[in-house]
C-alpha cells in the first residue's frame, strides 16, 4: 500500500527554517545532505510509515531523527501521512509539546 504525504504549514515552515539555519551557519553540502535525507525518509514513509517509533507523549504521533539535531514528527491517518514538524532537538522539549499538542 502506498501512502500519500501532506505537510502541515508548521512542517513547511520548520523545514524551511532549518534550511535557512544551515545556510547561515553551515555549508551547501549540509543543506543538500539534509534535503536528501528528508526525501529518503519521506520515500520510506510513503511505503511503510509505521517503521519508525512513536512519540512517548502521544503514541498517535511518530518520529524519526533526520539529523542529530533535527527530528521529523508525523501522524498516520488512513492512507495519508501528515508531516507535522521538523523539530530542532536543542530546543526546550516543552516547546515541542506545545507545538504538537497545542
């Protein structure tokens, strides 16, 4: 079964913010690596979204570390994977809960 993927506005914003950060403080090489890893993970999500672990706070949300510093959070509903957030791991974990749970 192939799943559709839909990115929330928060996922789009956080993805672009991470790319902007890499552009400011790192090199194009790191930007390309981040984009390629993200694309590879999304390809896996389209085929087997339950492969990755669930979030300990809310088990309807799954997560996968893209880079040591960035984790993708997503939710599965029927045949769609909803990308929720690209979270920068050095941030306060309370902010993560606030962003994902409101």
